[in-house]
C-alpha cells in the first residue's frame, strides 16, 4: 500500500509553482498587451512597426520554442535566467502578444464620436485615451483577457521541459515513483480545473465592477 | 466696425476624388448668430467640422479670432499648424453634436467638469460650481448625478450644451443638434439655445433643418448647395423672398415635408 500523503504534498508544491507562474506571467502579459496594443494604434510609424513585429513574431512561433530560446539560447547572449524567470518571461510575452490584439480591438471599438467629443473639448490625445477611451474599452477586453489567462494557466505545463517543478512535472515524478497514473493525473486534472474556475470567477467579478453604471449603454 | 471673428478664405475640401468645398469664402462677425441651411451633402456640416479641427482642409486659409487656424507663423513664414497650435486654437471654439457624444461612463456632472479640470487646470470645487450653474441654466441641475444612459435625448443634448459651455468658448458650433431627437423633445433644446442666443454675446454657427428656428434665431442665413453659398441674407429675406431658384426649390421641398417656416 502506497502512502499517498507525501506524493500529494509533492503535487501541491508543484501547484504552488503553477500558481506563481500563472500570476506573474499574467501580470507581465497585461503590461505587454497594453504596451504593444496601444503601440499598434500609435500615430508614429516606428512604434506601430515595432509593436506589430513583436505581436506577429510571438503569435507566429510556438511557446515551446520561445521557452527554449529564453532558457537555453539567451545565456549565450550573457543573459542567464532561473527556470521560473524564463517561464514567466516566455509565457508573459507569448500571451501578451494575443492580449495586445485584444487591447487594440477594444480601443478601436470605441467609436469616432467619442474621439471627436474629446477633440471638441480640447483634451490631449493622452487625456482622451486615459479618461475616455480606455475606461470604455476595458469592459470589452475583460472576457477575452479571461480566456487568455486560462490559456496561460494551461500553458504553464510546458515549463516542466526546462526542469521547473510545476504541477505537471511533479505528477510525472509521482507517476514514475509509484507506477500509478490515475491518482497523480486525476489530482492535477482537478487542480487545473479549480484554478481555471477561480480565474473565471475573478474575471466575472472584475467585469461587473468595471461595467457598473454602464448598464444599457452597450448592447 | 470690428474685425470678423472667423474669416474663411477660399478653402477647398476634398475626400479622394470628391470635392465637398470648392474655394469657399465667408466671414462671421463677433457675436453673430449664423444659420447654415441647405440640402444634405451641401457642405454645411463640413464647415463646422473643419472649424472644430475634426477635418483638415485641402487648401485655403481660415482665421479665427486673429490667428490662423491651420497654419502658424514660423521664422516669418506660414507653416502647417502643429498639435500645440491646434490645442491653443480649440480653446476658442466649442461644438455640440447631432448625437450628443456624451461620455457614457461618466455622470452628468463629470461630463461637464472633465474638460475644464483637465485642459484648464480648474480645481474640482470651482469646476463643479460652474457646472452646476450651467446645468441649472439648461434645467438639469437635479440630474447632476445621473448617468447619460438614464436621460432622454433632449436631456442628453442639453447636458452636451452645458459641457461645451463649461470651457467658455468664444464661438459655438451647433451641428444639427435636434435631428436625432424625437419631435416632442426638440423644443426643450431649442428653448435653451434661444436663451443662450439672447443672454450671451457668443458667436454661434448653427447647421439645422429646423427652418422656423433658424428664422427666429439667426441674424443671417446662408443657403448652401454643392459646396457653395448660393444665397445669403437676413432670415426674413431668405425665407420669405428667396431670390435664387435653388433656394426656392429647397424651401418648397422642406415645407412640403411638413416643416414650419
């Protein structure tokens, strides 16, 4: 008879790594998504080009390859990262590229009439973006941001490939040591599901908060 | 005799191959109330949008309150205006839109106080005091904390008027401000504008299809067709004794459509 408590503890340690990766990766993704998404609608050609290049590159190559580059190739350029740093960087940049298009789409969806009102009221471009466009665009971004965060959570499993002991890595360890596949993988199945569900709940709460007072404004 | 506050000098506006305004010139005196009428597509709204810098011009010059609108002096010669120059010029001009364009995520009071606080650095308390005076003037002081979505069209448009007035522009542009309203809500907006015309010496340019209102409100009426001023004069002359055939045809059609003159 196997004593499962130690093995489950191992998986929970991995779960903590997965949570850290998801939170930090998402934080980076949000920052990058706004920077690149707003860069895409900049009036400066160079900024637009830079943002577009980043987005197309990171959407167009696999997270797996990006992670290997960050972890195994960057050291040749003198940049050595811990596995956790490399994981956060690769996941954040990858998901941020998708998020950037969400930001751009939402900003574009706020119509010409609002922009013209800003000009007529003599707001600067920055003031218009900060006070008028973004507050209205944010509710449009949130549902897709929720999807992206869940994608990122599930994407964290690839970091096991650079020896980061996340939840999936630990499940494989447990499987190798006990010979049981069902219990470790059933455990992480439930854990992934619960984490994704918590993200959904959190996003729904955020959505309610930012759309307060906007009832009936948008279809 | 004072100088015109707006001097439009042979401006051209093209959209691709389409020429909307072709060498148009006109002047507006300070304090004048001007009504621009004419069939849709005649270029009257385009003039307001150009004055508000929502559109650029393809050629020509516009002088507003002594300064060039789309040009500035640099090393002795006129060059295209930069964002800073436009920012300075926009202080003189306010605009009310057909579809109100209120900020839906801000309450009525914040809609009115936002621009004075951001663009002129007015402290919140002073901005709110002034906003309440303006909302009182348009009869909506009790709606200060409402969201735009809770207001009727007429109320929204009155808030939009208060919002534009909060920046104390010298020139106000009204672009078909009652066209999007249900008929029974038109009068409440027009009565606010009548008061405004009577009580202030602001220069006002009005694009409208309300011929009766244009008649009472304006000192001068310009009839536009195909990007040109076909006829202009005092309201009683334009509406009662139009000289040009195109003006006559237009007014006949408008009356046939049920508008009062």
